[in-house]
C-alpha cells in the first residue's frame, strides 16, 4: 500500500539523548564545570536534556524563535543546578553545536530496519532541525544514502506540525497521502501534523504515551516496523 516513507530524524532514528550526553560529558571536562560546583557530567546532562527538549517543544509550537534556544539553554541549565548563570562560558553553546552533529549513535536496530526497507520503499526525512546540522548528523551516522529527500523547516518555509511541511514533502517526492507513511516520535509535531493532511502514521512511542487521537500504528521499538511494512 505504501511507496514512500517519511521519517523524523532526532529521537526516531538518530539517538539525540545519547549523542547529547556524550557531548555534555566532554564539555563538562573541557570547561571544568566541576569547579563551579556541578556534581557530575551525568547531573549536568540530565538537566540539559530535559530543558533542551522543552525548549524545542516550545519552538515547534511557535512560542519561541530558534535563536532563543541557543542563547538561553545553558543559562537555564545553570540556574536549574543552582549555579550563577553568569558563569556560562561564551563558547559553551558554540562547542556543543560543533560536537553534537558529529556524533554517530543511532537508536537500537535503526540501521537494521533501514537496510530492510531500502529498495522496498522510497525513504525521506522530515525534520524541524536545520539543514546543515541535520546533514552532518546523517553523514556522521552513515545513513544519508538511505534517503531521497531531506525536508527541513528551512526549505519547506514551515515546521511540523504545520500541514504545509507534509504537503511540501509529498510534492517534491512526487507522491500523495494514500501512498505515504509518516514515522516519528513526537506526537504533536509528527503524528498530529501528518494526520492533518490525511497521512497514515507510525508513532514511535517507547514510553507508551497514551493519546486521544490515535495514530495508524503505535510501536515501542523500531523493529516493530518490520511487521507493518
């Protein structure tokens, strides 16, 4: 039934939390954050991941601009840890952005699943991330060759869950909703956004989140895709 598969990237294929935690551990040592009273890189990472995710959720909902994330996330982490935010080194965010997309960890079985699907379907990425950063992530994790198109908020002039993103993705891919399937971890951005243009959806839902408007398929592990496709 399906000919085209549209994947989200971060938290769906590319293991954002693991890759981010590695970056944070390196930054913790490089910038000597223990000297500021931060107990451990694990504690620093735990706060960073939670705050960064909330900021990206706000960005997806058009509550903040992208620049706000880069400017405020590390000061917010420092405040949450009880550290004076004026101690944030000006290069901390710059170095994080340099390191992060060069990390290569994928979610469990992602490569196996993509190997199985390649040749059976035409695959694409739809991401709210920025083109240059996402391209580096895909190159670092060696998955770029699986995908025909990478749709970003930049080239679509809108971001998920805006229906224009999905319409643009189908248009440049030469397909329609009846032949397409959206796979993502973000219920509002990926699932509700895709449903707004009548796309079937796979909700990658390892936390077993309960939702009121169910997706076409709900999975907790990527290998479950093999039973669907």
